[in-house]
C-alpha cells in the first residue's frame, strides 16, 4: 500500500515586513525585547472607535516581494476581516486578505537533487500580526499555567503571507524553497527572515498521493521554528502517513503542531471546532488601487535577484557553482564580492577570502557587513599584495584582523601588527631557516634521504618559517633557501 | 431671550459681544439639565465640573481679547458612543459602563477646538441598536413633548436634550436613521451627512459602512454651522474623504427653479395621515417658493431596504462587537477557562437587542449562508444606490417622511422587533446609498406631537439640502423648545 506513494508538500510562509511602523498605525514594530505593551495605541489595541490606516510602505514592500516572485499585482485589492476569538487578537478579527489578494500567480526556481525545478506561488497577501500570549507557568507552557498575560507589542506588525502551490516532493525541497524565499526577502531588504525569532514562519501542508493519482487528505503542520525543524517535521509526518496507510488506515485531515523537543507533530485535536472565519470585506478600509506607475517604479528599483546574480557570477567571473551559491546567499556579500573584483582582485582569491576570512569575521564578531570598519578598496589592496607575493596569506590574515579591530588602513594595520611586507629576507631569513632546520633535524634527515616524495615535509618546514616570521618573508624566497639547504630541487 | 431658546449661533454671538458670559450660558444649560433630567433621562454623564471650568477659561480668553472660535462658549452634548478622553464612554451598555477612553474622537477634538463646551454625554440605545432609546443599560429616555412616549433612537438622548433646550446643539450618529428618526420624534432638525464627510474616528462602531456622525439642532443655520466645524478630512479614518469641504453656513442656495421629488412609494397607505399631510404641505410651500414638484419612483428602496439593512448592519456589528471579550477593557466576568470567560462576559455585558443582532450577523456571514444573505444584500445595496442615482436625474432633492408615525408610546414596540425596525423604513435606504438626509420639524400633530419630514440629496449635496431646509423653515418657523415649565 505504501509503495508508489508520492509526497505532496505546499508551504505557507509568513514574512514579517521590516517597516518602522505597524501596518495600520504609527506604533513601532520593534517588539523584541521591548517592555510588554509599550508599543501600542488605540488602533493596534483595537480600542472601541479606533480605525486602521494602511501604511504605504507596507504596500510597497509587499509589491516588491510579489514582483520578485514573478507574481501579477492586482490593480485593486481589498482587505477582509477574519473573525475568531482569541486573547492575542485585539479586535477578535484579523485584518487580512481573502479572495482579492495583493498578488497572484508567481513562481521561483529551486535547486533539487534532480536539477532545477519551478515552484509555483499561488498568492501573496497582506495581514496584521497578532499579539503574544505569555503563560504564567514555570516552563512557559499552557498546561499547568494558572493565568496568562498578553503582550500586544507585536499586534499590527505587517505580514506578507506567501502561499506556494503543492509543488514540493521532499522535505529537502521544502527547505530549499524556504531558503530561497528568505533569501529574496533579505535581498529586497524587506525582512530579516529570521525563523528562530519568528520573523519568518512556515506552515506546511502535506499529503501522500497514491500511484493511481488519488489525492490523500491534507495535514497542516505548524510551529516549526527553524529549517531543521521544518525538515524533521516533514520527515516525521511522511513516515507517519505512510505507516497509517500501510496499516490500511486513512489519514485524517487535521492540524498538527511540531514539538521540537520530542520530535513529534502532535494532533491539535480541534476537528470538532472546524473554524468558520466568517470572512467579509473590511468596511473600514476602502479598495486599494495599486497604480501601474507605482508597480513600475518599484519594479525598476528592484535589486538583481540572487538566482540571476548567481548565474552571472558563474559566467562572468568563472566561479564554481558552490562558490556562487555562497557569494550570492546574501545581497551585501554579493555586492562585496563584485566590488572586490571590480577593484581588480582575482575572482578566485576574492571568493576564497570572503568564504574564509570575511564570513568567519562576521560570524564571530556579529558585525553587520554594512557597519564593518574596513572598505572594499582596502581589502582589494590587501588581496592585491597577496597576489603579487608581497604578503603571505598568513600575514594578510593578521593585517585583516588588525583592520577589522581598529578600522585602520592596510598600511597602518601592517605597521600596527609589526608586519612589513618582505620584512625578513636575505641573511636574516637564511639564519632563521637554519635555526628551524636545527630544531627539526629529524625532518630534514627524512627529506635528504628521499622520504618526501610529495613535498609535504618541505611544506611543513616552510610553514614553520612563515609562522616564525609572522608572514613577513616572501614565501618564494623562504622555499628557495629551504630547498637549497635540504638539497632538493 | 432665555438661554434654552437660543440657537448655537445666538449663544456664541452673545458671548462674543459680551451680552452674557460663557459661564452664564453653561450654568443655564446645566441648571436646565438638572431640573429636567429626572423626567427625561437624556444624559448618561453630566460634565458639570469640566464644563464650568472650560466656561471660565472661555471668559478669561475673551477678557484677553482672544478668538473664541465659531462655537466659543456654546454648551453642547455628544452621544455616548463618541470617545471622550478620560471621560466614560458607555455606548448605553453595561459592557462599557465604566470605560474611559484614552483618546477623544475626531469630532470631539474638532468641537473643542471650535470653542464648544461639552456639558454631557447623551443616552442611547445600546451600541446604537434601536429606535426608541429604550435599549439602554442606563434606562429609557423620555420624549420631552410627552414623557410617556419614546424620543426615538438610537440618538434619543441627543434629540431630547436639544428639544428640551439643555443645549442648542448635539451630535448623534446615524446608521439607519438614528439621527433623523429621533429628530422627527422630538421636533428638532437632524442631519445625517454623506458617508465619509465626517470622520468616524472615535465613534464606537456599530456598522462601519453605514455609521455617520451628524448634528441635531433647532435651526437649519446651526446644522450648517456645526457642519463647518465637524466636516473635515481626517487621515486617521481611511473612509473619510480627503478633499476640503465647502463652507456650509452663510447664504443658502435658492430653491427657485430646482426640482423636489416626491417619492410615490413613500406616501399614502401605512403612513400616519398627519405625517403624509406634513409632506404634502412641505411640497406645496416649496412650490410656492419657485421649486418644481415632480413625482419620483424608488420601486426597490421601500421593499428591499429593510431586509438589506438588517443583513448588512448586523453582519458588520457581529464583527465590530466581537472585541468585547473582557480581556482588555470593559466588563469582565471571571470564569474557570477562556471560553467560559468570553461567554460569561458577553452574556452579562450585552442586552437582548444587541445579542439579537450579533446572532443575526453571525448567521448571515456563516459559511453556507454568506452568498444567500450577505452577498445578496451587498448586491441589493448596489441596486438601491443606482435607483437613487436615477431618481436624482429627475430631482435635485427628494422629499419624504422621516418616520411613518409620530413618537410611539414607551413599551409599545419594545417586544416587537420587526415593527420597531419598520419605524426606520424611510431612513435606512439613505444610509445604504451613502446619501445625506435631513429630518426637519415642520409642525405639530393635533395631539401636540412634533411632525417631521425628510429631505435627501445626492452625495455631497449638503448645501442643496440646507437650501431646501431653510426654505421650509422660513415657511413653518423654527422648532419650539419642549416642556418649558410643564416638566418638573
């Protein structure tokens, strides 16, 4: 029974739009770490008599995202009310969109094990976020809590909901799709796309189709707070549905919540209260007209999108696909790479430096590249010195560390680190080589007796020399002296 | 002249010229209110202390020679569904009996900026749902012409307060006739402006696509003066028009050569004979002033208006009133779990008429019924709008009754919701079509009750409306003040 089953996955992604103010009022969207209920007003608290005023920036961000996803933008779009009672929903309805969304019919290309594939985007619509419940039990869970508190700072934060077609066949594809959507959102600068903090949230619909094409019941999975959780939850659910079907059972249509700690997706057991959201057009907001002019204006200012940029890096600069993927992962990285190449750096060296030194630095320091204390020009100069042999890789790394810490120019950073290009040479270098050979006479013996066919031992000695000189020796000169002393050519 | 007989303009001018002080005017208003409230119950919250303080400020402003504003020192009342900062705003409901908003409605801000002094918040049918002001958690309001009768509703408190001379000017809100029907019952004038002309920000919503704030007064000129103050663009209400408004007060356009349409379906059978007579008389007197009387047909408005309204308004209300769950503000009934808390709070907080409409509205929006009710009603609404548009090709204004009968007795219809709803038969279609409509007093029945007629103009036709209304007012005289001396 379970043989020939095909997995069908569709995703709904909520992307928090990174505007300064909320979707329908002027309150700050900066809710993380804010004092509970400090960024609120009558509008986002839904006080009697309050009315929503749509934020134009939100519309522009959503149009940009929709265009990047190849969607058609609706010339007129309307908001609907989605009615349900919950304490985190101040008006007991969410202002969302229903049958006339902002944008429809887009697609993106993702890489899969079987090559690139197109995933359809059904729609993109706008809605407001809800507040957050804080349960007053020690473990933070609802069970056992004797009371709950609500923080409305998040209420009214703008969300774009992106609904995919059920075009994904594996958890890995679903993951890849989310990575691409997140990447585009980041490129456009409309969201930080952080899943852990909830600025990008993914709900999955998953079903198994029989070999005869019969469609199985759809199960919705929520509460996956990382890419890893997404993959695990989908894998879990596929296994579960296969098991149910192979035991002759039927899969119930339901919603399940992923529990990261126990690695299971639990049924929400809310079938009997099937939601009727009683959608109807929001009478407080007139039809929105999105002018052709506005669409063209936003379209013409879109940055080059990651997929196109990746292809261009491969064809124009000859970088490998793997390198191109890393270099285009984030827009600012891609721009840095391109800046270095334009400033004369060798593409391969620039790519290696970014993948090594730069990414490590950004990861360890937590600095945003846009705030980094060094410039593209300075790094290009530094890499140029490595290219010309003036500076070894090791020395360049020390200089870069100094530049990153102090924001100095290459020259000053070198001086500060006590490094001068080619600063140890000639007799000084020869003396140093001799001292190192004396300390490693066993290695020297092995080389002399022909035990270093691959040259690894010589390289090891050369490494010691470079370390000792803190990279101030010309690597070629050091190698020459070493070879001469060891009697190899 | 006594304060309670003055218009808003006369009061403002008297203060400006120093004939009397703002403090005297406000004191007189509060005194009359105090004397008549036991009989009328038109006011939920009296703002004596604030008002006297504001009046003294106005007087010292005048002493300094400062501009007092167009309504400087004029005592006014607003319906208790308009938010007033730090002053309770009850909506006539137990749900909000103690709720003090942290902000004021745009209209309240505009009134205050114009120098008007708020002396009270008026009684109303709970959440503006009703036609008699009997559905209030604060008890019914009485009609100042006959305290056994209702003042109409839902702005019954505002209408009664103006009729009884507490104040020359009050604000009401009108979703299906809630300004015009009580104005007619209480013998004052009341205007429901074009939808979107006056900001709804701070008006506690009943049915968002129909609600509109408007003035009640004892002179057409005062209505125009009030519109000059409250009709303004407001970026905080997305449904409020952004264009600047014309000046409404001043010289009104002449009616000579203009056409007044009598609606064939809104006369004759089913309408009180004296009201029918008042409409004919009004037509005759407009004709005498050079207007042409033409017959107009609105075949659907009378038949389909009521069912259409009683689908759309409850639908929106069911959603607008869902926020009263006891979590953030207002009444809260404790219960062991969340759902029980919602149920207990809403059961205790809402009265029967509000519950009836929430249930109706929830039903018509439910999956499986949406198309048959809500969607159909939306289509009917479009048809009615077009029907009015066609009518206005033949007439500049329409003349019709404001209500099918004069004020009815308390208790008479309170247990018969359908007949109660029928009293808004002639006003509901005007809201559905988003048109301006004015109820005006043109005389009195044999038993002394006020008789009202209604004028309706195309969208943004308020100036035309004022022209016709002032012609009628010239003919019949300004409304009298009710109950002077008789009520104790």
